[in-house]
């Protein structure tokens, strides 16, 4: 009996994914451990290795198919000595559902055609695949205006994606505005869902503090100029270190909310927001309070590089009791970030800039950095959030304290 290849669940929250690429073709020999396919999740593109040996007998879901449900049948492997004829009689269990997106590559039969009528002419039939029809409905495209490239002129998904609406009057003397509808990838869909839930269900409040970073900048420049310096430290490396030490000193802020209880952590795992094409990910630095700035710098660079390449492992971006989001490098002065549940706080860091300040009752110039802590009031009160920020500020403004051990 053929071995079933099912769409894997690559994370606890994954319900569907995109089948990006097959690395084996039908008829190819497969050995355990060989690269079989690439699956795009909401966080990264993961390489899937074969666990069984045999011959790839049939590809059920073609590469490029989106929104394939977890546990959907995507392919069949013939065991050694098994005849290909067994594929013709194979029937997948009823529980296994195949994504309708696969209909794009199916042969033209009445079952794969969908007719759509328009109020403009109810006698005129338009043939389109179910997926193409659904996308057209979502984007408000009249299928009568689309030329089909499929068999017998059938409209397929690519025809909808490549469709450019002609200029129309839309019932007025003004032409319709030109636009492009950009489909969202799984990552963007997940971001939209989770952050909408966060703003709707979490009672956010915000605390902002300004830090003088002149001493920190001077220390950083001195360290980076050392002859034996093997890497250049960034301001963000010191910020991560300060967050770790402050969370260690104020453990009440190092927490997540779970409806009936608040979980307080004894180690500091910090998620750091990294912008990538199509969205962002938050790789996690584990036990950050035990690592000096140079170690944090090396680890963060590695995580960021693999995040941008889509090569992070699930355990590298899941979890964390606190998130840091720094937009200072983009010139942003101040912003409030959205909490990533179940975490109870996230700190937004702006750019360091020269400002007029009062020191010892005298007007002076200092490089100031605004930091805003977004807090879940169900888990953390204002006094705790304020205590964390004050410890963080003391560490940033007295950078030699960042080299203490805990």
C-alpha cells in the first residue's frame, strides 16, 4: 500500500501552509533523510526531509499551492517493489482533505469547472476554477472581464492575479482609480490575526521614559575602536543587555498572562523584532541575563540573518517572556508597540537624538532616547512597569553597570 505524505504541522499553532517547492519528481528514488519539499509557514520556509524510503509515485498537491491544510494528502510514496498500478486503486481516507487550490492543475472535467453568471447577462456562462472564482469575488472582479488561459478558455488563478481592470466610469463621469491587490502570505495573515486579537482583548497602557545615552555612545565607540575588537557592537546590543538585567531585577515584569494565572519566569528570554520581506519575526535570545553584550551581539546577528533567509527553526522564534522592538535605526523618535500575547509587555525604542535638556539647573545638549513600555494591565501594574523602566534607565545611563554578572 502506498505511503502517504501528509502536510506536516511545523508549529503548535499551524493550521495550513504553502507548498513552496518539491525537491523530488514523480519516479525519483527517495531515501530517508533526503530533502523532499519546502513548506512555508506563518514564520519561515522550512525544509522537510523524507522519513520513508521508496519511489515518489505521485504528487497530489503541486508546488506553488497555497493554504494547504495540515494533514492534507500531498503525495504518495511507493515502497520498494511496489507496482505503480497500485496508485490507480488507492483511495485516501475520508478524514484527509485536499486543498481546493490543487484544482488549478487538475485535468479539465465537468467536476473542475465552475460556471458563474453575471447580472449583466444571465445567459452568458463563464467557466472558472473554484479558486479563481473565490479570489475574483474577494477582489470584486467581474469574471466576464477576464480572459481565461486554461483549457477551453477556463479562468484560472493566474488569470485573476494578472488581471488589470480596464478604465470604467463606475456610474459616474470619473474613471475608476488604478490599483493593485496584493495577496497576503501566511506570515502577514498571522500577524493581522494575532495583533487584531491583541488590541481588541488586551487592556494596553503605556509608560514612556527618556534616557541620556551619551555615556553609552562613548563607551561603545571606545570598545569598537580597540585593536583586538573582533566585532562591532551596536546600541541595540547594549539595550538587549539592559533589558535582560532589568527583567532579572524586576521579575514581576518578566511574565505572561494565561486567563486564570500569571506565569512569572526565573530566566530572561527576550524576543527581538526583526523586519523581513513580507512581515516580521521575533527570534528569541534565551537566558539573556547570563550573556554579556558581545555574546548577545553575535547571537542576535546570527538569528537575524537566518530570520531574513527564512531559515529559523520553530524553537528559535517561539516563546519568550518579553519583546524588544527598536525602530531607532529608521529615525523613529517615539512609538507604542502592540503586545504579542501571551506576553504581558513589549518595549518600543526610538532613535537617539540631540535635545535641549536641563542639567543642574542649566540648559544643556544631550543625546536622548525615548523608550515606551506597552503593558498588559491584567498582569502588570503601573508601579511594576515604572520600576522596570527606572532600572533600565539607570543601566543605560551608567553603562559600566551593564558588565555586572548575575
